[in-house]
């Protein structure tokens, strides 16, 4: 997880024809560790105007929601060990997809509370923007996932992978839903080119302007954990997750996830940031109708073919 | 005491304490966060009852959408001013009879349930899980409860149109004009001040508070 | 109680524990030398003007309402999607009616300019 920062800095370095961090440890592999240690020893300023309870709570909520979401991603098939069913992940829920959507909607609290409790204008504007953006794109994410659930006929992530292991991966059956998911996922995690909540040219650092030390690190880690989760979910929902030839399950999931992580970094290195009104218009006036049309078309096709 | 009972007691205790906090906190944002905690505990209780879909819906709709709506609404209000006034004490005379009525109603509703008539005790865990499954719920909702389901969309649409009406987008153009005038006035005020230093208590913020 | 959730419960507890422990550890080892200037909100080096907890534009309220409405729609879609095979064409029709009614509100919002953010 921490190595995501190293991965990102090295890849962006390469993309910008420079090296990236390569001094600490072999190839810079110890850099994240050094960063974490540094952040541990940083003074943690709590501004005089900040809310005493919510200010430290907000990053904790962010990190907790990010971590909890990962629990339902299946790493491999359910196996039987000594007569007991062992799920190929932390848990296989009947409503795994809903669990993910629910937990990710809790992540909004971290942003909006972090912005509000700081008592700084930049934080407040950043927090509100972040919340507005995240909720707008959550709808798109939800609608894209519903289309897949319609094809799969189940909300269990293991069921979704099982449906693809015996047939085509859903990226072929649901290409529009995949693209919608991809855009929404980048926006959900507040990554470039949708990183308006922390647009440093206008908002300093958005909702975490006033945060420092370990509290800042919590927000930071939460962002990366979210990126990893949406990558894993993309691999699971559209690219058959852990199933694949020759290698055992977790390896395949990891390879597919890594491809998405690379895509995230690549996007950040390539695309300029959107303007806020463009961002909102894209979600409400373009993607939402598109998602509904896609869902309708899927429903009609499913009704005809079955 | 078995494990589900223990989990039930812990969740119920947290739910009760945090729901008390919802009404006792003076800061409405704190109240909203305690409300979210209460809802999460309730979702946990639904999981104990094998109602996974209801639990997930509880989190998505209440903890997700509705609390966000509350938070956004609170940020429209003047929270500092609201915290200073002790408005709740003024409404005690009205609130007390309503509370008594509500308790009586709840008591009557709980008393009316024939517990021995419920099949829950006779169900095995497997049957209970099937009863609360998404498939079963979908089947019931989209056949036997079709009318309430369609009516729900009507209620939602009315709510949405009401919100847009409240926001008064028809007056937007006039508002915009006022805002521009205010900004110009602010600009001249700042220019007039130039050279001299600004006193910190001077309010040089355009009225209306339109950020973002 | 569904046994699947034992894993989730443990995972959530571990998540809380990790977050709490990190905070506690950081609180123990970091320095703390506050002074009034340091505790001011960030303002690019000039003295700050006004209070941050100001009132906000009402469009955020409308947005939250829009989100609530469509979030509920998505929640209603999940059990429908799972049971779609059994519901058949009738299921398609009833969902069409449901979405059509919601779209009235959506187009009203569009026409009234609630979706414009300039």
C-alpha cells in the first residue's frame, strides 16, 4: 500500500524524463518508509479555529472507510479446508457490491468534515467541492455497477467473478459501463484530472490545507487505498478478477490491479485538470443520461436473449 | 450469553447513547455525526437479523445520502448564531405533549404486535437468510408491492421539485446582478482603503456570502 | 447471525485499531509548540479576512437533493437487477415507469438551471 507512492513517483518521473526518488535504499524502495517516519515526527498543528473533536476525527474516518471497503474483494475461489468453507477473500457477502457502495459513501464524511472543521476558507471550499464531486460521480459508479449486476444476476463479487470465469469477461459485454466506471472511479478518488478538491492553483490544498503530520498522512493513505480498491473492483467486475490461466488467483488479481494502478498514474501525468463547472456538467448532463441509456439497453438485450 | 446477543447489546448500547447525543449536542454538525453513528449501529442490527439488503440500504441511503443532505443544509445556515441562542427551551411547552403522544403511539404499536404469532422463532437460519435475501426482496417488491414502489418515485420527484423551488432559480438573474454590484462596491471600498492599513475587525466581505 | 460478517466485523475492528494506534503513536512522539500565529488558518501570508464558517450557495442543497433522489433510484435498481430474469418484461415496464417519473424531476432541474455551475 505504501509502495503506491513510490510506484507513482517513479512512474511519473519516467514519464517526465527524469528518475524519481532513487536514493533511499535500492532504487528508492525505502523512500515511503522514510516519508512515513518523517510524518510521524512532524508537529501536528491544530488551528485555533478548528473544531476540537471533528478536526482529528475527519482523517480517521477517511482512512477507516477506505480500509473497510477492501474487505469484500475476492482474491481467489472459495476453497474447502477440512470441511470448512474458506472464502477467497476476507468475506464473501451476498450483497458485496452494496457493501462497497455503502462504505464508499461513508468516505464523503472525511472530506466534508475535514473541510468544515478546519475553520479555513480554502478547506471549506475544498471540502464542499470534494463532497459535491464525490456524490455526483457515485451515482455514475452505482449505475455502471447495476448494469453489470443485471448481466451477472448477482450482487456477490464472487458470483460476478464466477460468471466471467465460465464465459466472457464483462468488459466485452458491458464496454460502456466499463468506461463509465473508469471515469467515475477516477473522479471518486479525487485523482487527476478530477483532482479539483485539492486544486493547488486555486485552493492551496483543498480540504486538507490545515492538516499536517500524521493527520495529513491519513488523508493521503486513504486516497491511495481508495485507488487500490477501485482498481481491484475494476479488475473484479470487468476483467474476471482472480480467474485466469496457469497462475493462482491472487497473482492474477494483482497483475490486473497493477495495470489499473499504472493507468491512474499515467492519467495524472498526462491530463490537465478540468474546470469545476465542466466537471459537474460532465457528470450530470452527459454521464448520468448515458448511464441510464446503457442500463435500459442492457435490460432490453437481456430480456430478448434470455 | 451467545455471540449474536452480545453483539446486539453492544450495538444497541452505542445506538442509544449516540442517539441521545443527537438531541443533546448544541452543535448541529456534531448531532449529524452522531446520527450517522446511530444509523451504522442500526445497520449492524439488521445484519444480525439476516436482512443484509436492508442493512446495506440503511448505510447507503441514510448514512450516505441523507446525512450528506443534512450537512450541506447546515452549511447553508448560520451555525454560530444558532448555537448562541437557547431556542430549544422556548419550545418546551409544545414539545412535551408531542413527545408524550409519540411515546404512547409507539407503545401502542409495540403492544399490538403478537410476538407469539411471528414465525421468526420457528425459522432455521437458512430459511431466515432466504427470507431476507436480495432475490426474495426483489421478487416481493416488484410484484406484490408494485404500487408503493411506483409511488415512491412520485414522492421523490415531488421532493426534488420542492427543493428546486426553495432554491429559487427563477430569481437567479436578479441575484447575479446584485452580486456583481456588491462586488463592485467592495472593490471601490478596498481601493479607497489603499495606502492605509486594514483594521482586522472591519467587515470588508461582500454581503450574501456566495463562495465557490 | 450470518457467519460471513464475522470476517467483516474483525476487519472493521482491525481497521479501527490500526487508525487509532497510528494516531496514538504519532501523538506520543511528535513535538508540540503551538503559538497564536501558527494556529491561524492558512492565508498565503496576509492577515485573514472574515470567518470560514460562512453561509454557502444554495445550489449545494439542490445537488444533495438530486443525489438523494438518484441514489435511492440506484438502490431500488439493485434488487431489480438481481431478480430481472424472473421478473421478465413486466419488470422492465415497471422500472421504465419508475425511472420516467424520476426523469420528470431531472429535466425540471435541468431546465431550471440547477445543473449549471458557472
